[in-house]
């Protein structure tokens, strides 16, 4: 799962924290934080078509399964992860 963030984003810290909590609950889940404050992060966001932050993308292998724009409810994110990772 990737979380696209920026320091000026009020909900981004909570999104990253939620992601790290869920890494503990889902075996095999990996979290990558993509920071839009540097060139690499900006390029990755552009490649993925990110328009709003925070944005969380769930992957299965290299394939994007689901994208959540804004700060999702933890329960909604858990349900999505169960669909794709279990």
C-alpha cells in the first residue's frame, strides 16, 4: 500500500499512522510513504495521477486494486484490505 503525503496536509499524518497500524494486522502488507515534498515523490504522484492528498493506493503485486482519496475511515480501509489481501 502506498500513502501519498505532504507536510502541509492536515490529514496525511493520520493516514500514515493508520497505515502503520494496519501493517501490524495484515500479514504481508507493506507500506510505502510517498512524500510530495521532493522530486521523486512528485514524479511518482504524477505517474499515479494523484490530485488530492492524502491518497492511499492498495496494490496486489504491481497491480493497483483500489484507491482511497482523502482520509478514509479505518474500518473502510480494513474492509478493502481484507478483500485484496486475504
